[in-house]
C-alpha cells in the first residue's frame, strides 16, 4: 500500500512539473504574439 502511495505522489509531481513547462511555453507564445501586434500598431501610428 505504501509503495502505491509513493508512486502516486511521484507521478503527480511529474505531471505538475510538465504542466508548469507547458504553461511557461504558452506564456512565451502569447508574449511573442503581443510583440507582433505592438510592432504592427506602431507601424500604423507612424503613417
């Protein structure tokens, strides 16, 4: 029983770490998209 509990906790920890990496990657993608929009808006304002 104890081994199953330890295995469950370890698996949960791995999933949480993988989720953090995914969210960090998503945040970077969103930031890149915002930068592209900002550059586009700056070009329009310069006209």
